[in-house]
C-alpha cells in the first residue's frame, strides 16, 4: 500500500510539470516565432515479483508479475512546425519558410539564434532585432534608403534612383534544433545536444527561403493545448484519488491490527 502512495505521487508531479509547460505555451500564443514545447515521460523501475522467463513444470509462463513505480519527466522538446504568416508590409519583417534560424550577436558577443524575424534599423543603420541585437552578418543600411529583401536573402537598398546590394542574410541550421538551449527573449543558444551550427544561404538545400513583409506567428494551437490541459488536470486528480484510496486502505489495516 505504501508503494501506491509514492507511485501516485510521481504521477501527480509529472502532470504538474506538463501543466507548467502547457501554461507557457498558451502564454506565448501571440509571441512571434515561438515554437511550442512538448513534454515527454517515461515509466520508472519495476519490481519483479515473478520473472517473465520463469519455467514451470508445464512450460514457460506467458507473462511475469511486475509492478511499476510510476512515471517521471524525461525532457521537453521544441516542435518546429511552421506558424501562420501574418502580413505586416514592413520590408524588414522577415520569415524563414522552411528550415533555418537567423543569427544575432548577443550583448556578451557570442552568437544566438532565433526564428523571430521582427527586425528594424538602429541609429547607426545596423539591422537589429527588437532587443537591439545585431543581425549576423552585420548589414548597414544607408541613410534615407528604401529596403527590399529577396527570397535568397540579398538585401537591396535604394536611394533616389540608385539601387545597390548591401549584403546577404545567411541562415543556420542544426542536426537537432530541439536541442537548442532556450534563453528567453525569443533567442536560443548552441548546445551539445543541438550539434554544430551549419551556415548556408536562403533557398539552398537544407535551408528555407526568406519572405519579406511577413512575420511568423506562434505555432501554438490553443484548442489542442486546452485539451491537453484538461487531460493533465484529470490525470492529476485521478492520481490524488489513488493516494486517498491507498491511505484509506492503510487506515483499515491499522484498525484491524489494533
């Protein structure tokens, strides 16, 4: 009976974590470039009371007798399905249609990665994100220039009747994007799990194209998240009832043994 108490408690803890993740997904339903997280679980060790390979005088048993110890959280993984595109008309609002991330230079000087293509121009003409982090490679826009960005990432500035290319936006991809280390602020950092950053030009094999004048919205589907929320809530309540049932049974045993 004591085992049931601890087993049900692991289920409650697991569902509480899942609800935390779902709450974060719902909170970011309007966050540009946000990718929802998925919680993955595994079952815990089993107590083997009868070996599945046990031989009897009549032959091999069809199954053994094993009792599990509950469940636990394995990891959370980002789901990189595309989000809905929202037209803005701003030429520096960019979307990667397909695989790839924009590169940004963090305040500490290292490289971070994002799917949020909400860019602007700072006072020095540098293309930066909403936090002021510079795009890599750094592109400087001439004063009073009109900007256009092609699907291949080439940025063209027009001043008067004169047009010129000021550079090309490059993308990076990873063997395992779900392994990136999310740091908040719509940026992620490299990790051992993600693998090394592979740099390429938009539109080439393994990299998506760039669409200007649009933003990629969050890929969170509210209805699915609410269904998951209800499921986790019911599972949490059921595990708590299992604890209550085990406690009642222990109370009955104690009363008998008095």
